[in-house]
C-alpha cells in the first residue's frame, strides 16, 4: 500500500496511549503502596494472624467477624475514637478559621510579607521531634507557661491532664500545619477577582463584611479541600500523642486509633486486631469526610 493511501493515524488513540504511559507510574505507586496493603489488611482482619520470622509458616485460621467484635467491645477503642472526635472538633474549625484569616492578611500588600509567609510555613517542614521539644519547654509541668501562670497553672499540668491533653494536641497540630493550609488559601485567593472587593467598597462594605461576603465564598472550594485534608490527617494522628503524652496518657486520654493500632499490632503482637481497627478507621474517615464535604459545599 502506498503512503498516499495509508490511513492517517488516529490522534485521539495516540494521545490516550501517551497519557496512559505518563499516568502508569502513579497508578503502579497507588497499587503497591495503597491498594495491595489495604486488601492484605482486610484479609488479616478476618483471620487469626501473627507476625513470624522470615521462612516460618504457621496457620492463619479464618475467624470471621471475631476481630471486629473485639474492636467494638474494647473500651480503649471507644476512648480512642472519642479522642479523635474531640481533636477534630477543635482542630478543623481552628485550622480553617486561622489559616484563612492569615492568608487574607498575607495576601495584602504589607511590609515583610515574604518573611511572614516563610515564618508561618517553617513549622510545617520542621521535624516533629524538634517541635515537640519546643512544646514541652512551653507546656511541660515545669514549663515556661506554668512559670508565668504561677498558682493559676492547671494541676495536673497541660499534657498530663486528662481533660487538657487532647485539646493541647489539637492546638499543637493546628500550629504545626498552619503554614501548609495558609499556602492553599493564598493560592485560592489569587482567583478571587479584585473587582469583587471594589464593588463591595462601592456598596460601603468594610474589611469584615468584605471578608465574609467576598473572601469566604470565593475560596469555598479550597475550604472543602482544607476540611477534608484536616480530617484525614487528624484521623491518622500518631506521632503527636506518642511524643507529647508518652504514648497516649494519661489513662488513654490522648490515645488515637492509629497509636492504638501500633500498640496492639506491634507492641502487643495482635496484628489481626490492629487490622480490624484499621478497617473501621477507614470507614470512619470516609463517612466523616463525606459529611464534611456535603456541609462545606452546601452554599454552592
């Protein structure tokens, strides 16, 4: 067949193949890092499973819903989910409100704007261990804050108080991750037209009214992203209670489900219980995230 009569290549099919080629590494990453471990976790949750040395083969009998029954009847699990609920109630609104206010301020033409943007972002990229040391210096039993408060300091102190431990962790995580969410809002604010603020000024709106009438509706898609991301990261809380309160104390008042999974699965040798707890946590995060998304998008 001559080149004059050869059919032209289909650009759509070629483009799809090129797109699939570029996407394939990420798809492979998702399968290896997320999908395969998730399926294996679900399998473990329905069996009596033990960690063994390499080359050792032992039976993993089917136990059905026994691991899930143990999860739902364990009072520590209930306390862990209650702790996470307290954490999210404090952390998510605080993260959304403070980061949006700071982003709006840093979006204005103020002196030293670049410095302040970097300063707010710095804790996010700093190792958690170093930040925990700062927090312990401030809020430890003999910390700087207690010395300032003197006799008005809480007793027991902030991080060993069963009523204050989880709220303090929520504030700590908000402060640590604030820079990341500020950057998300700063990017969203670039799409809010200046003519909207000018129109609000013509109508006599002041800064507060502009914020609630123009800024908040203008960044609502970003707010949905911030809310869902904050819920997911909060539900996966581990290093903060582990480092700040010595492993979830006092009396499990700051234990998180992920920390409990580590304690049950690694320290106590019950990976089947930990796997069932992980599946329950995934379902919990999905439900809470969907509800939060519906609520945050209600104004659209």
